[in-house]
């Protein structure tokens, strides 16, 4: 919701500022919009293969999706699994595998139950992680490229407007020359306004949001990989929790193992 609210608030404040200072009609120019939008879209299609560009709508939806599961909840789940494996066996995790929502935990547990060595599990999961980053960077790169091109086309539109304005200015009479110059200059600058606004309010922020989401997913996946490998090696759940908590800032760390031990002791009593 923060993404949607920020977009609405940003556009609303800009619209309010324009209305309070003058007329909104001055900032409406269909030719300027065609130059900026048409030029940016054409450049993106030239820069990237068609199938990749056609998937951009799906990438765009990622910024509006709910944030990923908190890392400390992932750590809690892995500690719970290691606790069960230590009490029973690794094969006992087969019942837990189907209930896992995170694809990496499910894949890791499947490899652990099948008896694969820890090094192989780590290599497979890290390869999966590498290609996830590659796929995410593709969408991020498209929006970053659009953010780089749109101000340039805004400038191109301004140059086109200036050339046309100077031609009209040269053929105008002395009485109307100053008026022609002022109106022409304002129209010419609208394309720069469109290009800069598109880059800084849409394309670049979307690119940064996608990059931030990729970093969060990479951190979560690295925690899962480390936890699965430690689980397969039969490490103590307390050690697993301490090792995985080292990925997080101190204020985000939780002690789940102690709670599980106390809960179990209470059930036994």
C-alpha cells in the first residue's frame, strides 16, 4: 500500500501546486506527451527483446505485492524443523515438507529427505538463487533504462519546440514577437517537464523498489540455504538459530529455540 499511496500523494501534491500557481491547462500538451512516451517506449523496444518487454506488466505488479515473509519468521521455521529432526529424524520432516509455503524451504527439505550431501544441496540452491537474481535484474533494468531515456526525449521535445518557436518568431511582427516567444518557450519546456517527471516519479523509483525487493529476497534465501545445510548436518537447533540470526540486525533477532524448549517442558510436566 505504501507504493500506491506514495504515487497518489506525489501526483496529488504536484497537481495541487500547479493549480494554486496557475492553470492546469498550461501543462497539458498532447504533442509533448507523444514525444516523451512514444520515444521512451520505442527506445525500450529497441533496447530489449520483445518477449522480455511484454513481461514488464507482470514485473510491475511486483511492487504492489505484499512484502516477503519476515526473515525472523523464516529462521523460526527452520529452527522448528531442526528441533523436530533432532528429536526424531530427518525422515520425519517429510510431513512438514508439504506444508511449506516458501519454495526454497520445500526444495531444500526434499533434497535433505532424499539423502543428498550438504555441499550438493548448497550448490543447487545457490544456483537457483543466482538465476532468480538474473530474472529480477531484467525487469529492473527495463525500468532503469526507461528512466534514463525519458528525460532525454523531454529535452528532444524542447529542442523541437524551440526550433518551431524561433521560426514563428522570425516571421511574426514586432507587436506579437514577445507574446509568441513567451508562449512558445512555455510549450517547449513542457516536454522536459514530462520527461523529468516520468523518470523521477515513476521509472527510477520503480527500478529502485524492484532492486530493494530483490535484495530482501536474496537475504531471505541465503538464510534458508544456510539453515538447510546446517539442518542436514545435524547441527544443534540453538547453534542454527545463532548462526542464522547473525544475518539480521540485533533489533530484529528473536530467540525461538528457548521458547520451544520451554513449551515442550511445559507439555511434559
